C-alpha cells in the first residue's frame, strides 16, 4: 500500500513543496515572477535556495535508487554515441570560450542548430507513430490496453508540435504573414504558440524534459514502476540509455538557472548519473556514468563562468534544445526498437 511512509513519496513531496513554497514567497513577498529569463543571481538568498533544492534532489534520487529492483545496461554501441554527444557539448562550450559571437550566430533563429532540432523532433514523432501502428496491429485496443494507445499517440503529437513550433510552422519558409490578433500578443510577432508566454513555456520545457529524460529512467528501474498507477504506462518510461544520451543537455543552463524547477532538473540529473555509476554492472559503465557526472558538474560551472561573456543572456537556449531533441529522438528510437522486438 502506498502511504506517506514511503520514502519516495516523502522525498517527492518535500522536493515539490520546497519549490512551490519558495516560488510563492518570491512572487507574493518579493514580487518576482515565478518564470523569468535572466542572468544567474549570486547572493545569500539564491545560494540558500540552490543548496536546498540540491539536497532535496539528491534525497529524491537516493530514495529511488534504494528501491531499484533491476539494473539495465548501456550497450557498447550506445556508449560510443553517448561519448560523441558529450564531445559535441564540449565543443559547444569551447566555442563559447573562443568566440561568443560565433556561439550566438550558430545558435540564432533559423540556424543549423534550430533546423537539426526540428528534424530530430519530426523523426521522433514518426518513430512514435510507427510504434503506435505496430502495437495497434499486434494488439487491438480493448480493456486497459487503450491507455498505451493514447499515450503513444500523445507522444507522437507532442513531438510533432514541438518540431513545428521550433520552426514557427514553416512561416518564414512559406512566407505567410502573422495574423494581427496573434502578432499583437506574440513576443516575436511570429505564428507560434510558445512566444505567447516564452518564459513559462521554456520553464515547462526545460524542467519537464530534464525530469522525463533523466529522472524517469531511474524510476523505471525502481519498485515504483510496479505500482498499479504506474505499471500501465511503464513501457513508455525512458531507459538508462536515453538518460546517458540526454545528460549533456543539463550543461546548457544559464538564463534559466535562477528558476528552481530548472535547477531541480539539473541536480536530479546529476544525482541520477551518480546513482547509475554506483549501480552499473560493469567497470565500463561505471566509468561512463562517472565521466558523465563529472562533465555535467564541470560543464555547468563552466557555463556559469562563461555566461557573462555571451552577447545575449539567452544565447545557449538553442543549444539546450538541440541536446534535448537528441535525447527525445533517442527515446523514440528505443521505443520503436522495444515494440518491434
């Protein structure tokens, strides 16, 4: 029976409660909006809240790690891909150190990075659509089996929506004008949804994908995945390989570092790398996860140090979204392989 005595439940409530309480205090008492894009603030209050969410994030991950009932593996081939993605993130940081102007140009609107992100997301949508088609063919929906069907369709639609939003529904390529009613409220005057409330959208995107791609793989291996309410969607939880490919995404947190949910995604992701290093079955995997943990920590410190040199505070956003898209594409690929196996 699931009760408040369950360590996972207690740590989750503390984790969420701390963020809600701090956000409410800052909104009501200090007048700070809960979703804002700005350079990181380094003062006593912000160091205190950072320390608080870091401790609670590690406690949450520790509670899940203690309830692990199985240990998945990262194959040698997947490990090579993880290494390549990590090197790509290192190259991006090196570019920022060498030339903030080039870093900004490569990550600008309609850049190669933006289009690559869109292509990866369209691919992820196609793979999830293939998974749904294959599952429907093998097991027509009846009883509770309709739930996986809806979840699969939801993922396919979500990834397609994210891809279309990335390129503003091909507005600049097709050349159609933004309707006046939309342009008046859209922060960039474009035909898309996310620029109606950019900061809120990015807060949800960065914190949500961080938890999905890094925290849920650990939950997948824990006893929580056997709970009745989770078991029905457990096949859709990302695995350890997805977490490894996605980890470099966490490095690109600068203009949203002040926001606790984004910080929580970073600290839980770092803690998951440590937890997977401790539970790896082979020395190769232990070294892989240890290297990822070191890079995530050092990479974030480097980003915070180099951040003030950026031309614009948000210049790393497209890089974050690229590595996020790589993780989501790997998730969809793993899902398609699982269904066809």
